[in-house]
């Protein structure tokens, strides 16, 4: 293991994972109606105190056991080792932070190469933090999709980590979640949207939301922001579209507010298409597809609408996937006042992003990948946020807004507690391509 003081020389530890960690020491139980903490403990042959120690939230005075909760049950044969309260000597605020990385760090496929880039971003953040007096010890393991985590988790360094970034694959979540629950380790899930353990494991920080929750929050914010607009929803006849969930949630949101909207189709004749637009209010257009070709056709039809009637004002509400088209379609983005809801935005014209791009090139002898989000910048933002948080607040850090001055290069982070469980990132922004040629980010 290399100290981050020499991070340019840090090499990825390639460890083949095998077996299922923690299977012999912890189980989960889904609470049924009418069950009590005492009754569950008695049914599994353990004491109530053991059950409470295995589920730190239960020791809170205001804890309420609810139907459907998933709780951890330690084995009576192999008691769960619960981390003792932090003493001053082991306060993470007074020593080097021990950071673990459990991701596919290899050159076997695209996943591995992308995660190596993300890992390099973590390292660059650690290097920046040492100038703030924050020291980090880094432990990294290769955990490919076809691997298992038990061998990795058996390493003594794994149990010593204060925070772990991973996994990439949902199938590894249960094992790693249980491990972090047992050892009181913060677990940052940087990419997976399938992490049901966040509902009951208070150690988990999930960066990306599942589509259902994101559709609801995006449609609600849309209705608030565009409350004075006439909404035009355009059917693109895309049988493989993943955006129907959003437009459905949007229609429900608009109807609940008694807001009027129009429906039209990308294949409609020009006159019929134009009739969906208002001349009395500004219009905002929403496609039910993120296909690039559909957007190009929409721009052509919108040009015809405005050419036929100068009183029609149009904005377009888009999707994060369209930011990949900014190079070829940016003039249309500005012309049609494009708003794109996104959990990230990379503006490479700004100095912080340019500086990190140059630092990446200098350190690793290659450029960051051009895809968005820039994974090295994602890793940089994640590490800066969590390591600063641990250094300032110790194990009580909850990732909430306003804990310290956090100015992301690319990825805003603002976590909210999920009941008695972990935390989900609720940061959200509209990337607005203004008609004057400027780009602004509107944060919620």
C-alpha cells in the first residue's frame, strides 16, 4: 500500500475476489406486521441487545420498527463484531484517513478502463488534499464482475478502511453492504442505481438515483420552473425509449396542478404540429425519446413553426444524453433555449476543469476520455467531498448541504437520509443553454 504522498507511484492491487463474505456471520430479516425487536431476537436465538448492536439505528431513542424494514441478524454461533465507539486516539479527524477502492480496476474491458480513470480522479483529489493538511492512505483492489469479494474482504486492510468506494456491479452490493455495516465503514456507491440496501444500512451513500425517483423529482421541479409555460409533449414513436416514465410522471404532475398541455407527434404534418403551440404563453417542448435523430428532426420542425409565426416562443427540455451532441448542435441548443436536467455538468472552458485536465495528462501521460461525465472529474469530486467531510466531522459526516464549502468541478453532491437507512444524493441542476450564447447551471 502506498501513502498518497507518493500517489503518482501508486499501483492498482489486482486481487482476484472469490467466495461470499459475511455469509456465516450476518443475515437479513424483513420485518412483518406486528413484529417486535424482542420477538425477532428471540426467534433467532439471540439477545435483544445483540440485535440492537447489529443495527445501530435501533439504539436511537426515536427508532421505530416498521413493516417491510430489512434488519441485520447476527448469528448466535458467530457473533457480529461491532465496532466500538471511536476513541480520541483513533479519531479519523486526528490521523490519516484510510480509503478503500473496490472496483474493476483492469484493462480487460470498458468497465475496467473506465474505473481506472475514475480511480485516478480519486488519487488526484488525495494529492490536492495533502496541501490542506489532509493525509490519506489508499488501498485499492480489482473486483471484476465475475469475481467474488470474500478474498478481498478477508484482507486485514479492508476492515481498517474508514470509507470504501464501490462496488460497480449490483450483484456485489449485498456482500459489501453487510461488510460495511459490520465494521462501521462508510460505503460510497458511485454509479450503481440498484442499491436497495440504502433503505436500511446507515453507512451507505448512493450517488445516483433510480429512474423512478429521478422521474418524480425531475417532473416536480419541471412543473415548478415552467409553471408559466405552455407544455408541448412530442411523441417520437420510439419503441425502445426509456423516457416514457418521465413524460408519464410529468403529465401526472401537470394534471395535479391543473396545468394545460398539448400532445403532438414528430410525424404530424406541419400545420397539425404547429397547432400544438401557444402564441399567448412561452412554450416548452418535451420529447418522449432521447434519440439524437429525433432531436434533429424536432429542431427542423421547430424552425418551421417559428418561421410561420414570429409570436411563438419556444424552449426545449432535454435529457442528459443530449449533452454528447453539444459539439454539433450547440447553436440549436442556444437558439431553442435548451434546458437539460442532469446530475453532472462539465464545462471545460472553466479554469478548474482545465487545470485538472492538464494535471491528468501530466500525471498519466494521456488525456481523459472525452465521454461525459468525465470519470476522472467524477472521482475527483467524490473524493474531495467525502474526505473533506470525514476530516472535518469524523464518522458523523452525513453529506448534507452546507457542511463545508463544496464547489464541484462537475458533480454536485447533497445527500438526504432515507428513513433509518443510508443517504441518497438529491443534488439536481438544469444546464441552461441561454439564447445569448451563455451556459448557466441552475442548482436545486
